[in-house]
C-alpha cells in the first residue's frame, strides 16, 4: 500500500493540460502551475523569429495533454505524445520533448 501512495503523490511525470502559453514562453497548466521550459533561452517580443517561435510552441502544446518533469532549479521538460500506463508515470519514450524540438527547428536556443 505504501508503494501506491508514493506513486499517487509523484507530481513530476504526471499528465496535465496546457491551458495557455504566455508571451514569455511560460506554460500555464490546468493544475494551476506556471512552468518555464528548462535549458532554453526563449525569444522576446520584437526579436527575430519571436512570432514564429510562439506560434510553434502554442501549436505544439496549447489545449493538449502534456507530461512535465522538473529539471533542478532551471525549469521543466515537457513531452507530448506520451502513452498512458496503469501504474507509474506515462511512457514518453515515443513522445516528443518540446524543449528539444524547439531547438531543432531553430525556434529558440539552448542556455
């Protein structure tokens, strides 16, 4: 029984919904958290490719179920396309890590 309680209380790796993408690139989640994507320098308004980066990020995550995972004090990694499991966190091995995809297409840069 202790094992099940531990699994139920684990907030990292739990599916949640992105309700809004802020102008700064931070994500507002359905559970009330506002998270920053780890390891990225998001573009700012007026900077080249800002609109394209915000459009891509919004299209990838807004209104979708995601899995978030805390990365130290630097922010969160966000996955889309994870498979539900009955016990434990969702399996994201076939999903896309939003942080990495934004870097791959040149929408943002690593810190």
